C-alpha cells in the first residue's frame, strides 16, 4: 500500500519548475515533484499549477494540485486532486 504524504513530497527534489509571463498582467507557474522506486514498481508524483490574472475588469486566480501514486505488487492506485479559484471585480 502507498500513502501519499505531502510533507514527504516537499522533501523530494524538484524536477521541473517554470514561471511564464503570459502578458503584461498574467502570470502562470507550475511545479512537478516525482519519486520512483523500481524494486517494487512504486511511483509517486505531485503537480501544482498556479495562474493569476489582473485586468481592467478585475482579478482572477486559480490553483490546482494533483497527487498520484501507484504500486504494482498489490495493484494499488490512489489519486487526490484539489482545485481552488478566486475572483475579484
């Protein structure tokens, strides 16, 4: 059985981090963490996406996090997703 622990995932080295400017008032960022153990075919990963926009009509922000894990020994798969958004006009 695999337990996805977000505190553990924070200690795993970062494999991808990007900051992209989508225009004068938009920003987008995403980060991916991954851990892989070949012996028992275990894989755990987490992806976080952030987007923020500020315009003449107001501001908008959204974020999403996906944590997934899989194991081949006992055929266990688990996944968790969290999404939040906010808007101000």
